[in-house]
């Protein structure tokens, strides 16, 4: 069985390591390399994980930041199909792991 791969995108961290804290800092540096992106496109490139990325943009980022591809892209094993463990139904006495008996008591409404 082959492993499913995913990745983490570290552009924001690499930019911060270079002293670049604003996404708009990239716009003129990309333009110098012949890449014209709007401010919203650059913002999404920095703060979101891109699903598609032009190799020209990737090469420009590597040149601008003076880093290698593995500094920007970290391969990781993909999460399995199972997400979070199922929670117990309301009113069950089974506590979540780590909480022990520290559970709130259910309020009772009594007629006045």
C-alpha cells in the first residue's frame, strides 16, 4: 500500500526569518523577476496553502528569499480518513480523555 502524501507551506515563516512581515513586500520583488500578481493574490499565496503553484513563481520565491524548496514545502503523511474521535452523547457519564471527573453538572429547571 502506498502512503498518501500532503504538505505544509512555510512561506510566511521563511519571510519572517528574512525580516519580511508584510505580504506587500513581495509584490515589487516578484515584479523585478517578471511576475505580476495582485495584492490579494500575494496575500493568498502567503497566508493560505496553495493547491497549484507556477514553477516560475516558486523559483522567484526561492530566489527572493534565498532558500531551498524544502524550506518552503514540507512533505508530510496525509491524515487518514478518520478525523476526530466520536464524542459521547449528551447526558452520558463517559468523560473525554484528560478531563477525568471535571465535568459540569446539568442544570435543573424546577417550577416555582
